[in-house]
C-alpha cells in the first residue's frame, strides 16, 4: 500500500454535521473512500449568544417527512431548558417555557412558522425506559413533520426510534460559559 495517495477530498453537509469524503487511489485503477463526520463546537458566553446559536441552528435544519428531533444532553444546570426557551422565542411561542421535569412532556402551539405547528418539550430524566414514551404518543408525534421535538436526557430512553435526529450536547466550562457540540 505504499502507492496509496489522496486524490481528492470533498466536503458535504449531512444533518448539520460536516462530513468529509476522502478518495484514496491505489495503482491508478482501484480506489477506496472513507467518510469522516466532524462535530461542530461553539462557545456560548451568555443568553444573547445562545439565542443567536439556536436561530442559526434551527434555520439550517431541513424539513423532512417526520418530526425534527433535537436531543439535549448535558449536566444538570448546563442550559438545556434555556436552549429550549431560546428556540421557543425564535418560533414565536408566547407561552412561558418551563422545564417539564414533573409532567415529563409539554406541548406548545406554534402559530406563525412556515414549517412547524407544534413544539414538544420532553424531559426524559424520570423515565425508566424507552417504552414509557409510548404513553406520550411518541410514534404519533415523531411521524408528524409539523412537530419539532426537544428531548432533554435522551440517554434515559436509549434505543428509541429517532428519525431526523439533531443531537446537541451542552458542557459547562465556567460560570456562564458553555460549550455546545452539535
């Protein structure tokens, strides 16, 4: 494999992640290629920067034939609910957004948006397994392309069907500073 050379590198976007396709050629007549997915990172210092991030993030998401699902991972107090509040503001939801910790799921009507009619906010922290989401009409909700779903603590329901997934992880760096990986 000493004759292996990189012929070309193409960059493409898939689900808000940069994917790089590298074409390797060997002996001028055969080739192989590999895909590398690159997660994006952003440092947020305050709520205003969080608002800007979520506006840009949601503006780049393409509508599909199922709901948009955004999972939110991170430590307690990292800013998962704050991110959902910023998204609600962007989606022109006038209701006050609070964490659905005890009710598990809250639904909000979206009135003036081209793609979405309902925002669903789920806090899966208290769920035992993925089957408990069916009590919340999970299959029905994910199959409606007019829904945008934000799920906190997705690791609590591992193995659940997540079509059209856009994962976000929020890490506390210091005080108000956060690192968002998407």
